[in-house]
C-alpha cells in the first residue's frame, strides 16, 4: 500500500481514521496541496492545543512488515508511526487502546508503549529515547520494520533497534499527528498480512 497525501491523490480504501482511547474527539486531517495536517484545538483537556489524529491500515499485518512516512513538524509537533494491537468499533468509529508509538520530534526519536485496561483507560511508558537534533519545517523520512524480536527504526540517516519479544502477533499500522503542528506527505506499508 502506498499513499501520496497530495490533494486528490489518495482515498481511504486501505486505511481508516482511528482514534486512541486516550483522547476524546474524532478530528480529520486538513487537506493541503501536497500534504495533510492537523489544526489547533484549544478545547483539548490534556493540555495539548492541537488535534490528535490517526490513520490506520484496515488490514492487519505481521512481523516482516515495513512502514514508512514522509513528514514534517513545527515547535512541539511530534509526527509518529502507530502500531496498534487491534481496532474496536465504537458506534461506527474505529478506536484502539494497546499500541506502540515511534515518535519523531525536535530532539530525536522516542518509542512509547501504551496499555489499555478494562475501563478503557490508557497508560504509557517510554521504552526508548535516542537524542539527536531534528529540524523543524523540513520533510523527514521515518520508517519502522517490525521483526519477530523488535523494531528497526530509521529516522533520516539515523538507525536504531529496540528489542521486544512480546510484540503483537498481528497489528494495524499507521500515522498519528501529536502535540503540535504535524504534516504528512506520504505513507507506504509493505509486508505480510
């Protein structure tokens, strides 16, 4: 699957808007000429003044899959790749609760793990942080290969590996706009379903 987020160049045949149980609201991306972006949202109760928006694959994938996005951010923006255990139908809206975030931001890359309890409360823990400067308002390439024993992450010319032996057997993949202005230009997923 390969998407170009330019105006008129993409559709939701293979992807769907999906939302973490962590955040209320179901915003959709603003379409720009060559990308999609999130907007300010001053009603957010989590202290973040920007919309949190996710797009996930409709189909589930397995180890041996790679996801890549071209993205940019400004200020506290943190474009990220999402690996979600499963999706739930909440009155016609796709939601997810157990997932991983591979986050690009101005100080490098973080990997976060999120868990949802029986009351649909999501908690999180930072699993890995690698610091290096990342320029704002520049298009970057963020990619993750999901292997049987962890994640191989590429952020432009930087490479890292996070070992994890309890990854989800199958998972949905996508992107998420988090904490500030985020722009996404493309999304590509190649691998096993």
